[in-house]
C-alpha cells in the first residue's frame, strides 16, 4: 500500500465510528416524543432513572425488571443511552 491508501483507510474507519455514534443518537431520538429537544430528553432521562430507583419490588415485577437491573439503569448518567 502507498501512503494515500493508508490515509483513506484511516479516514474511512473514523467515518464508520462517527456513523455508529450518530446512529445510536438517532435511535434514541426516534424513541423520544417528537417535541423533545436534546435537553428535554436529558431531563426526562434523569427523572425517570431516579424514579426507577424508588420503585417497590411489586412495581418492578410489573415492569419486568429485577432490583439489580433497575439499579443498574437508575445509576447511569443522564447523558448515557
């Protein structure tokens, strides 16, 4: 390979990584109500995750989560999917 091919491969791999990150964000936004901005989504995530930590065992059973799963999701930072 010559130097130009190496540069193309490096740039292409960076584009693929950026595309995956965009895809994850777009997927999260597709599941959010259409009226939500990015900050609204962060705010919503923060409050719903905190509420998840406060659920009783009966409520968790209704939702179909174990205490450990709820704790894992509830302790995630709001900016994480």
